[in-house]
C-alpha cells in the first residue's frame, strides 16, 4: 500500500490521504472544487464540478493513471435537480475515454465547505 500525494490537488484538511495505491488499484479521497493554488472553493456549480474533476485527475496522474482508467466513480451532489447540468460537464470531461466508468450519483444534505459537489473514484493503473 502506498500513499498518493500531489501539489496539483488540494492538500487534505484532515487525517486522510489524497489517494491510496494498492496493487494496481487507486482509491481516491473525495475531491471538492477547491483550487489547489489558493486552497479556496471556487465559485459556481459548473466551476466546482470542473475543479473537482481536475483534482481527481491530478491524483490519478500522480499515481500513474489517467481519467480513462477510472473503473467506478461516485458523485455526491448537494442538489440532485442539477443532475442534467452535472452530466453535461461530466460527459465532456470523459469524451476522449473509450470506456465510461461505472457511476453512482447521490444527493446529500450537506458537503464540507458547503460545496455543491464531491467526487471520488476507484481506478486501475497500467
């Protein structure tokens, strides 16, 4: 087991790792739409979704994987009524990936920093 760490994603704000590599599997922590350079949550739903996806990709890249190696992705939305809007951004993000990962989208009552979205995944390296 190995800790995955990168400056291209936000520093953990608690006792957890950005990601864990176990064999060829990568387990990421949930990523919010935090700009890693400022440490601040970006404004707006679309910007938060894009930043969370970029942060997720940065963790995967640090582990030797890419967004196209995601096996399962879990999305936590503060408002499920924004599902279609999320799906459009998500589809664009993964447009170059030949195989789309399995996915769950769950509405939650609240997220850290009052974020609109949090995204985590399991990916395969190699």
